[in-house]
C-alpha cells in the first residue's frame, strides 16, 4: 500500500509538473490510480508556493501588483513546465481550424503551433496576468492557493467521466489503468475538504462561487469536448486546467 501511494505521488509530479524527480516507478493500475488521486496535492504544492510568493512580495516588499502578477504567473508556468499551456495552444489550433473531428485530432497531434494557438496563448497569458494584478492588493492568500487545487480536482473528474477522443492516446491509455470508483471517492474527499476550508478561511460567498463555477464549467467543457472532439485528450485536459484557473481567478474579482 505504501509503495503504491508513494509511487503514485512520484508519477503525479513526474507527469504533471517540472519538478525533477528521477525515480523509476511501475506504471500499473495501482500506481496510475494513485497518481490521479494525488493530483490535487500537486495543485496544493503549487498553490502554497504561489501564496508564499504573494505574501513575500505583497506584504514584505514594495513590488507593484503588475510585477507580482507576472512573477506569480511565470512561477506557475515554470512549475508545470508549460505542459498545460501546450495543451491550450494545441486545442486552439484544432478547434479554430473548423475541420471535422478526425482532422481536428490530427491538428492537435501536430507538434507545431499555428496562428490560432499563438492567439489563444497570448489571450490566456495576458488574461492571467491582468486578473492577478487586479486581485493582488486584497485577495486572501488561501483563495490564491485554492485555485490550482480546484482546477486539478476538476481535471481528474473530467478525466474520470469523459470518454477518450482517441483510442491510442495517452488519456485512453491511462483511463484503462485506473480504478474509477476509487477516483470518485478520492475526488469527493478532496472536494469536501476544499469546501470546508474555503468556508472557514474565505467565507461562504467565495466558497459558493468556486463550487458553482467549477461544477458548471466542468460539465459544459465535457459536453463541448464530446461535441467537437468526440471526447477528451491530454491536450484538452491541459487546456481545461488553464481555463479553469482563469475562470476561478476571474470569479474572485467579484468578492475581493
């Protein structure tokens, strides 16, 4: 049990972060299931670091909100190694090609980035920095830390409920190696923990806004993926994380 848990944690950081962990772990059903169960913890580690940077620069220095926002966004992208941004760019290229599903999946698998992918990235990068700059003067540290956690809870729920768009893709490969019932239980526990923490630390308006936004966005995004791509891929899951972070930080503008 301990080997399975530790192995899953190692895989979670190896596959979904740029943290250099050089350890060989079996990629089998127990470890892959544990990997996804640990995904919110990966988000929590990112969130704690972001909150620490925000506290240091906002409360202990005279750095401007715009500079702090840029540093926070850059730190988050560095922690993920740009993994989710790459998925967002590929999704933009594929969707705005206005081709059929098969062609869109082919475009998504092309390692080159097109004009639409660049435009989507510019919008996402500028949007994230602007939102953070607006939030920084008054936002609670825990609210900033909670966003990477909630976005990864949503990612696992989406992965666990949506069909893979490609039978030979990485998402399909991992989906066949997971215990879906265990992931439902795990994400339910993480969700309850996050709701309680938000209620106690940030208050019910932020907690309610985060819950409603994340649930509605996940359901709608799943339907959008199924309609336009026939399911989810690794790139679509990565794009979901970037979009969810933008959405949740945008929701905070109404409450801070």
